[in-house]
């Protein structure tokens, strides 16, 4: 476990980032960095992904339960 997001983003053995922070800041910045680093991201943060889904230029898969 670490509190250093760069350690997670730069680790080639980590493929998935799960966001559990909530809200927009700093969750949005962290997840955007993760996507840029080629990581898969998982979040249930509706405040974060609803606006982002409208501007998504890549593939976006939403699973609602």
C-alpha cells in the first residue's frame, strides 16, 4: 500500500486503478493521469464520470448495477 500516486501510475505491474476518494478534486486528476498511463480505471463516483462521459474521446464502458 502507498500514498504516492506516482508509484502506482509508474508501476508496470499495476493495471487497474480504483478510485474511492469521491468528489471531483483530486479524483478527476488522478483518474485522468491513470488513463494517460494506460491503466484501466474503476469508479462509482457519479459526480466524476457523468460529465466526463460527455467529453470522452476514447472507449467508455459503463456498467450500472
